[in-house]
C-alpha cells in the first residue's frame, strides 16, 4: 500500500487560530486517500507564507528526509498547488529535489497532473504562476494604497519615539504626540543643535532623562523628517522622492531640524569641529582645554588611587613628558579668572540699556538676515539652472546633475525654513528686556554659577568664553584671546574701575579705536540665547555718559 504525507498550509495566523481552513484541507485529503487506498503516515500543519520554502515545518521535514536518506512515504499531498508554493522558480526546484533525491511525488488532489508526461509541465506552469501573479498584484495594490496614504500625509508604520499609534472614531489610524517621550526627543535635538556635546553623549543623557530608545534607532530618528511634520515619499518608477506635509503635529521647528542635520554632516565629513565633544566628570571639566607647557600636547585628565583607596583627579599630558597638576588646584585658579567677567557694581543697568537700545534702534530683528537667506535661495536656483544647461550640453553626466540638483534642493529647503522662522520672529519680537535681565543676572553670579554647574554646563561656559585652548604653567592660566562678548565685558570692567574710586576721566579708554562688530551675548542658559546684537558702536556713547 502506498503511503502519503499530508501537507496542510494556511497563510495567516488568523486562519491558523480559527482552524476552519486547516480542518477543511485535512478532511478533503483524508477522504481522497481513503478512496484511493493510500495510507496516511504523517500530517504536517503549516501556518506560513508560501512565497519561499523557508518555512519552519517544511524545513524540518526536509531535514528528516536528508537524515534518513529517504522517506517513509511515496507522496506529498496537498489540495492545490498554491498550498505547495507561490513562487514558480522555487517550486520547480523543489519538485526536482523531491522526485530525484527522495523519489517522492508531489500531488495536488484538486489539480491533478501526471508529471511523467512532458506536456503536463505547461499546465503546471499555469497552476504555479497564477498564485504568484495573484501575490504580486496584491502586493502592488498595497504599495499603491500605502503610497497614496503617505502622499496625503498619513504615517503608515509603527510610530517613532515621541509619538504613539492611535485609531480615530471612524477607524482611521494616525500618530499622536506621546509625552514625556516627545519632550525627551525635543531636548535631544536642542542639545545637538547647541553643538557642545557629541551625539552619543546626548543619547546617553537623554536615556538618563527617561528616553526609551536604542542607540541605532536614535541615530536614525535624529535624521528623520517626521519630527517636523513631514512624511517621506520614496522614489517610485518615474516619480522622484520628496517630503509630503504630514497630518501629525510636528515636535520641533524646521530650523532646528536642519541645523541638527548641518551639524551632523559637518561632524561626519570633519569639515569643522564645533565646540568640544569630550565627556568629562565635574572634577575634570577642563580636560581637553589645556595645553602642556612643556611639549605643547593637549592635556587629558584622570584619577589616581591613593593609599587609602581614595581617588585624586589630575590633569596630565598625553605624552611621556611627565607634566601633571592636581585638578582641584587647576580648577580653583580657573574659577578665580572668571571674576574678571563679572560686571562691577552699577554696570548691570549699563549692559541692559545697551542691549535693549541697540535692539530697538535696529528695529528688532534686522532684515539683513532675511535678505541673506533670499539671496542664498536665488543662488541655489541659479546653480541648479546652470547644471541643467551643462547636462543639456553634455558637459556633465546625468548622475552628476542629480547630485548637484539634490544638494541645491536640500540647501533651498533649509534656507526657506530659516526664512520662515525669521519672518515669524519679526512678527513676534523677542522679550529683549527679560532676556537682558537674565543674561546680566547670570554674569553677576558667573563664578558661583560655574562652580555649581554640572560638567556639560561648565564646558559650555568655558568654550563660549575661550574659543582656543590655553597653557597652564603650574601657577596660572595663560588664557588666550577671548571671544568678542567676553572681551567687551572685560574691557568695560577694566576701564571703568576709575568710576568706583571717583575718578573724573577715563584716560585709558579708547573705544573709538574699536571697529563695529557683531557678536552673540550668551546668557549661560542654552534656552535663553540673545541673538546677534550690534553693541560696540553703542559703547562709546554710553561710556561718555559716565564722564
């Protein structure tokens, strides 16, 4: 008596759970075997797709047959050929393996074929190709449907960190802002835009705040436009890739997003190092800023364990020159240096008045920035037009033109976002008075603020005052040129010391020799930066009022 293995397959978990399809197939196969005097030696139930033969139960069956170098049955029976496979090429290969290697004949009881007759292969091709065509048509319909939904601004995947999947009353699915994860992602974007911390460090600190995101996923998300309310539309056939306006609420502004992308690109290409990327404990906040007085190498820092198993931090040279200083002494001397940037008594009103008056005289936000962005957009459009002419003249290849066009469009998108932001800022003037008060208050307490801050804030303060590294010789910090804002504060403090003692003139004050320059006044709190203000040209006017 011939023996058969019954292969019963469904393609979805729902069919497997409900069981009606499997029971129906099993019943028909068993009736067929009983009528044809065939013994059923094994029944295999599979709930897996037939696109490939990489299926758990089928793989296990092949392994058993290879191990026994044969089989205990003569047929593998199924109801239709689409239960066997939905891939024509794979099906022919598997039929060849079953018939030649194991002498087993595959049989579809509802689509019977005698495979020993050559003409039967033509009909077999129809039976095998129709399920594959059906699969391909279904997949194409799904692709078109999902693409249309994306064009309409719908998010068609698992919600990214900061959002959550929800279903409206009408059954339509959408993504909504998910706090506090959304707040953690906003914070991460803001920190990267500051440029002081490495992206890896931002991720670690965000995790400490409560962000639930793996490292690889974080790197992918910070480059994804979903956070500015956009849905990416991939290229398809003759359609080019672009960004569609999403139906979900954005978490960050386009200006912030593109600023982060610019910083990431600059870091990746190593065109520019913005700020410091070192991660240091509070006791070694100056690590990476100091230069060895002996060999000129950058000094690092580490802790040494004493006899009582107490760790003592030291700044030391990376080379073998042997230079090392106690971190506590170095930090204390540096904090004393910060006193020179604290405004003298009575100067707070002067600084605040200069800032506010300059802002008002310039009409709040200057139109120069808007004009600059407009010029940049026009320049990129001209560049794209010139590239098209070169392509028509066959001076450049199609790939080179596409590269130039993509670069231009990316730059235009960023400039347009910044231009919109500048326009909104013109309409909604800054609370310049409040920001000026906050900045001056922080300057008044600069040493205390620095001493109690964590490592990140310490390093941000240091890099905002000193754009270059400096030498510590063991007794004092030989600090280099300081930035414009810090230099002006120190300059005014130094030259106004006579007013405290009742002097009638400022003989050493030469503000007229200083050329007008724009600078950025840092409030020492990242969220409260006062944007570029013209201050030097107001300096002499206000200094004269004190004489």
